[in-house]
C-alpha cells in the first residue's frame, strides 16, 4: 500500500513539476500560479522518491512480524 501511494506521489509530483516549470517560462498557461505548481510538484516528487527508497511495504512488514 505504501509503495502504491509513493508511486502516485512520484507521478503526480512529476506532472505538477513539469506543468509548473512550463508555466514559469511562459509556454503553458493554467489557472494556477506556476510557482506554486513547481514548488508543490518538487515536494511531492521528492517525498514519493523518499517513500519508495526508504519504506518497506506493509506486506513485507506483516511477513517479518509472523516469523
């Protein structure tokens, strides 16, 4: 479950980061502030990568606790 959440955060963060950077440089106009999109995209992307890298999945934890 944690890995799925992390993957969603990475993909969503990457999309928001790209949209934010394109909005900052003027080639894409959205109704939101491009700086906010870029910052939130970076935060979500880094958080998702961190979750994928350092957290164990709930299935692995349950298996380790049964031993």
